[in-house]
């Protein structure tokens, strides 16, 4: 991408596809990044910004009474219905009971502002962010009695976020960093 990812995505064409050969990140392969770039390009051409797309998804989720990530997932893949199934697995969906950790981590970084978070988007209030749930956050939440559910799934995200709203209803996701840090360090709760 020549250290200019936005330009690369906006100007991407089929002759650039060979630049993706050899790309690998965990379970992402060249075919996956190809379709993600094509979709991001379509989003940017239609909405001018990624935030514009998120805002549309947010409004639709409110109108439909559905979870934001479920609408995001549906609309993301509507741009190119031919996207292979293996690529679709990289974008989580709360309606399939995924914890949606990466997407809510991204939203936390973009919506909240502070020493860890950028606060570069404002299409939704921080009060509506869900906790990005991973094994470390879940372990500490269980140790603190904030989470009873055994599985680290969407129902656990809802349960923990609801409990964190009692601590701060204006910003429940702010506890992610503390829970994660304690979990990574495997600190004992006394």
C-alpha cells in the first residue's frame, strides 16, 4: 500500500491485486484482504468516510430495533454479495452470538476519547458502546462477580455491559482497559 492505505484503497483496481500476493495475517489470506479492500472502497465511494457508513448502520439499527454490529455486518456484505464465505467469517455478527470483540474494540477507540482512545468519531454516544469481551476481560469480570455466563459470547457481552452500566451508565466500555490489563497480568482479585 506504499504506506498510504487510504489512497491505495480508494484507487485500488484489478491490476493492484497482485500486490496482495503473499499477504498473510493470522487467518487472513490474499483473497480476504482483496474483498475487504473492495468493500472499503465501495463504502468510501458511497459515504465519503467510514464514519458515514457506521452512522448509517447506527441509524438503521435504531429504526429496526437491531444490534448495531448485526446491521453493520449485513450492510458491509451487501456491497459485494459474491464475497466468499471464508472472507465473511472475518466480520463478526452479534445475531450469530459472536462477542464482536474486534468491532467493539474499534468503536471504543473511535468513539471514546482519552489517553487510550482517539475519539475521532461521534455518530453514537459512548453510553451505547458494548464492552469488547475477550478471555482476559471475561476472566476478571467473573472473578469480580460481574459476569456469570460461562461462554464468551454475545449474551456475555450484554450481561457484562449491563453490569458496567451500573458503575457508569454514560461510558460502560471504559472499564475494558482495566479489566483487560488485570486479566493479562493474571492479577488475583482479593
